[in-house]
């Protein structure tokens, strides 16, 4: 190559750079994705995490033309699947749809957790958030949160609430309610959500903290009575339900979120490309509507904002677990 040719190429590159063409090209991860992406769901098929993962995967397929293969790896409260992702190659081809339970609660609940969320995983994007609904059996003479608190105070240790198990999100939602309301309600743990819903329908327990989709049919039939939502915002699809904080328990908020993470050493340009694609999908009206119909609110934040959410909730749920006297599990 002659000096003249090199000089001309340099001038062209400088001209392109001045218009931002070269800088944009260099900012894009070249060749990614060039093969299918694996999305690990650390829970059983059909649940909320699985549904969100498949929705995101379908959108990435449409945008990039590469399939996203969902792999369900349930076990130990969602920690088995995340451990597998931590040990995977950090090349952007193994991701996980994780949630507040295994990213923020698990570090406080398991004494031998095989991963550190803040050290071993790279937050990509927080996909969606939802809430539980404090729901009572119709025999409970309370139609508002204030009435429920008054009833619980007058019947100390008599009322009962069911959860999906010790240390579950529904358990922590119940314990935070007890602490902030200053009431004594007996916790009855079950092995999953279905058993505690069955129990409250039968009148065996007084209240539960389930998701809206689970109890909505029973509420419409008059078999259960929803009082308020646990999150910091009302449901778009059920705006008549106040938040527990709005209903009188200041400072109460239990938001359940689900987001994409990757192995910690995943290149930042690949994380950025994933974030841009998924956050872009979450801004589209039809995508947001599909999530809203399932009781989710789309988020689509930055990796840094998602990391801040994880860090804040590790501290928050740690305090709830400590105050409730829930012992760490092996």
C-alpha cells in the first residue's frame, strides 16, 4: 500500500468518524449473536419466570434471527439453575431469567449459596415487576387493611396466613406486614402456592399473599376477598385495589421482579447489545400489554440500575429475614 493510498484511507476514516459512522460501528459487538442463545429458567415450566423468558426469547428471535432455547433447571429455590449459569462460558450465549427470590432473598437464606449475585453475575436488564395481593377468606370480617389490622390486634395470635414455605416471597411479604402493622398473625407454611390457595379456599387459614392471576377467578366468584397489593404501585388491570402502603401501612412495599443476568465476565459490549434489544422490546405497546394482561409491569432499565435494585433488595430482605427470626438454610 502506497503512502498516498494510506493517506486517502486515513482521511476517509476521519471524515466518517466526524459523522459518527465509525464510532457507531465500533460500538456494536461484531458477529453476536451468531448461534442460538440458551436461556436458563431456574424454575419449573409454566411459571411466571418461564413465561417471561419465553416472551423475551421470542422477541430476540424476531429481531436477531437466532433462536433462544429455554432450559428449565429447577431446584433449591432457583439457586441450582443460577449456579449452572455462573459456571458457564461468559460469551453471551448462556443467560438466565432470574428473580428477586434467587438474586436478593437467597443470599440471606442459604448459608452455603454457591454464588454471589453481585460478584458472579452480570445484570443485563430488569424485565418486569409484579406484586402479591393480600387476600382473605370471606369469613374474615375485614374489608380494608385498617379493619384487618384492628381485627388482628384484637385477636392476637389467632389469625393465620399461609405461604409457599419458609423464606418464600409470600412468607417475607407476610412477615413484613406483621412487623410494620405491629400484629401477631400465625404463619402456616405450605409446599408451594397451590396448597395454600386450597387451604384458604377451604377456610383452613385466614389469609394469603398470592399473585393476582391465581386468586382473580375466586375473587370474582366471591370465594376470596382481595384487600390490597403488596407492591409500590397499583395493578394496571386492577386499579381498584390500593397498595398496602396506601391502605395505611406506611413504608410497606414488596415488589417481585424478574430480570436477565449473565456470567460475570460476559463482555460489556454484549451485555449492552442484549440490554438495548430487550429494553427496546419492553417499550413497545403490544409487548407491555401482553405483560400487563399477566399482571406484570415492564421495566427495561440499564444494567447499572438493575444492579442497584439487586443490591438494595439483598439488604431489604436480609432485614426482614433477620427480624422474623428465619434461620439460614444449608
